C-alpha cells in the first residue's frame, strides 16, 4: 500500500515539475522576444553560417604556399588530421578538413594537379 502511495506521489510530482518547466520556458521565450534577443541571436547564427574559409586561411592552416603541389597538400592534411585525432581535438580536425576542402575546390577550378574525385 505504501509503495502505491509513493509511486502516485512521484508521478504527480513529476507532472507538476514538467508543467512548471514548460511554463518557465514559455515565459523565457516571451521575455526574449520582447527584448529583441531572439532576433539578434538568429542574425548572429546566420552571419556565422555564411562565413566561408578563404584560400589564404586554408593555406595558413595547412602550412602550404600557392605553388605547393596537391600531393604535398594531402600529405600535410593527413599528418595534421591524424595528430589532432590523437589529441581528440574535433575543432582543429574540422578546421584542417575545411581547409583541405577549400583548396580542393580551388585546385579543381584551376585544373592544376586536380585532386582525384
């Protein structure tokens, strides 16, 4: 009997808590909308999403120059990607990968030492 009462109390308590959390979240959204915070946050997110890596930044990340052959770029990429995998730096791995993608697009467009598809 006591277990049944305890179970009912836990179920009722969790329902009340869930409703309170939902109500607090709605109120936070309403407050943010009034102050313009949500609009500003969306603008910042859009601005960050549109940011594209430049060729100069890509070359700097991989440590290569304009006259570096594609095979050398891939060697540098492999070394840097593996080093960052060992130290578990997903952020740096993604930067190295984006740099390779940027240079790959440039090399394909130029037709110089075109990387394999």
